[in-house]
C-alpha cells in the first residue's frame, strides 16, 4: 500500500495550516469572539459598597481588635441588594483567562482540519478509485478521537480530585451502570439490534486462525467471544463515565436555552415564527441521540422502512446498502444541527450569572463581597469547560461515523451498491494474493513476497465486516450514553432541584 500523491499533499498543507494559520485565524476562537455571546462582569467592591449604602474611605476591610490583635473581617452586603450585572461581548483578550481554552481551541481547530482532509480524500477516492493507497483520512479521524478521549479524561479526573461533593461518586455510579447496561445489550440478539458484531467477530476469528496457520502456528483463535464482549463492556463503562457530566450539563443548558427562547418570544412578537422554529430545533437537538439509537433497532426502523406493510403485500422501499447510507447521513445531519446550536446553549450557560443573582435576591441574610464576585466570575471562567463538554461528544460521534463509513466500506450514495467485500470475496482475494506471492517466490523475491503475504493476511483478519460491527456498536453506544445521561439530567433539574 502506498501513501503518496494527493493525500500526502493534502496532509502536508493541513499540517502547515494548523501550525501557521490557526494561531492567528482560529475557528474555535471565532465561535466565542464573534460578538454573539454576552458574558456578565462581576461588580467591584466599591460598586457593591455604593449599592449597599456603606461607602468607606480607603479601607476595603473592617478591622476589629481582640486581645491586642487586629482581625480583618471581610465586607458583606445584603443578599437582596439591587444589583444588575453589566453584560459585554467576549473578546480575544477575555479568552486568555478561560480555563481549558488551549485544549478547546486545539480540539476544535484540529477537528475542522481533519474533517476538511476527510472531505477532500473522499472526493479524491470517488473520482480516481485508487486500489493500493491507504486512506490517510483514517489516521486523521483516529487522532481526533484520541484527542477527544484525552480531553474528556482530563475533565473527568478533575471531578475525582474534588474531596467534597458527590462528583466522584456520580462518575463511578454511572460507569458501573453503563458497564452492566452494556453487558445486557451485548446479550440481545441481532434480530432486534442490528450491529453485525456476531458476524464481524466470526469473520475476525476465522481470518485470524487462517493467518496463524499460514505462519505455522496452531490456535483456536485470538480471543474467545466471552473475552471479546467483556472487554467491549469495560470500554463501554469507561465511555459512559466520561460522558456522564457532558450529558448532565447538556440537560441544564437545554432547559435554560428553552427558557431564553420563551423570554424572547414574549418580548418580541415580530419574530414569532423564527423563535418557534428555534425552539423546535432545540427539542430535535435534545432528542437527536434517541433518533440515532433507534436507527439500529430493526423492528422500529429498518424492518418498517425497508418493508412497510402496504395492504397484503410489502414492497421494499430501499435496499440494505441504501438504508446504511441513509443512516450515515442522518447521524451527520444531527451532529451538524447540534454544532449549529452551540451558541444558543453557551449563551444560556452564561446567563446563569444573572440567574444566580436573581435567585440570591430572594434569600435573606448577607453575603461576602468576595463570595458574590466569585459566584459571578466563575460562570465565565469555566466557559471553555462547558464548551468542551458540549462539543467533544459531538466530535466523537461525527468521526466515529466517518470511520464507520470508510472502514466499513459503506457508500455515500443513496442509490449505489455496497462497496465492501463479502466473506466469500475476501477468501477469493486471499487466494489470488497467495498465487501472486508464489509467482514472486519464483522470481527470487522471497522476502518481499513474505511481507506482502503477511500484510494481505492481516487485511483478511481485520475485514470491513469486523470494523462495521465494532464501529456500528460504538456509534450506537455513544448516542445511547448521551441520551441516558441527558435524560437523567433533565429529570434531575426539573423535579429534584429546589427552585
């Protein structure tokens, strides 16, 4: 296999763009600093003293003497103070103080470049149909998934470092819950959940045994089915733990975004249709993981769409390859919708500063000026953490789907036939490779022929059927985790929190 030509040029150009251009023109920075997001500044101590009616001259703290020692007491203000926060647009200077801004900028910009590489590579493959070139977009997508897991793992470890609070317990509980759920799902027959895991694993085991036999080794297979499914369940539990707080945060942002849209709807009757359309998109966006989950449930979607009951006869509306392509397009469209609504959700999060002040005004007592400032400031300082929790799962879903299309040999065309090889065709291809290897041996190229035979033998082990089953299940599982956690978060914020 050769990795040369157009793909290498595209990779080098994108690497140069990442290194030279993105530090100056960043898509991630533009999402935050284009003027559409408003954040709230915390009031100064002087402003709070004026509002509280307690102006002091030069002292910022009151002092009291006890036993000859001076004790500093922080200033406090009434909680029902008439305070209105000042809103301003986010600038590039403001982003320098945001936590996790470098990680957010790198992940989003690298994802954009990787997606562009994928689109160009797909266009190149559709025009030239190369047979002996490695698809380099696979490497880019794998790197994107690596960075996503790294960022989510880094965010999750912060919850484990907090001694007080129940964040650590929540992560462990959801991780164990998703582990048990994954084991239960892996038992379900493929008559209901159509992943192709059984077919893919059987093809993988058969190809691995043939490969080991050609190398002169006797084996019953690389791993047993129980070990394979147990390892997959452990991976699913780990992914579920990483997606716990992103799902819970999404539920809160969804409710806040709906309330924000309702407030605009009551204030401006002129934009009634547009705001109603936005609210509809918000609901579709929240339910998008459920839609993705149902795409693999055969009795609900595939069987009904391909063979709908029309009178006495059932006429198939589409072939299996068409349905597989349609499923890919639906997932990508829902991922694009979620990315398109990122500003509405981030603005709903930033409005929590003003919301917390309004909630504070309903309480009795006093609050320290430092505590009040921290309550307002931390909302903005953790903006990139919230943005990563919103964006990272979508990026994970998007590039898992792209890998499913490429490694599973699906097609983008809704009317085209599948391009992946069946197990019979794979066996015939391996026989042809074996005969060509014998010819190479006859031409005194023994070493090159052995290497070629080993590489082609690995291709017969890691077949499109294996990747199709594994990546289909992984895509489905990510969507299922997101919907489960966001649904629990919706129930928690609606019914369990004290208003």
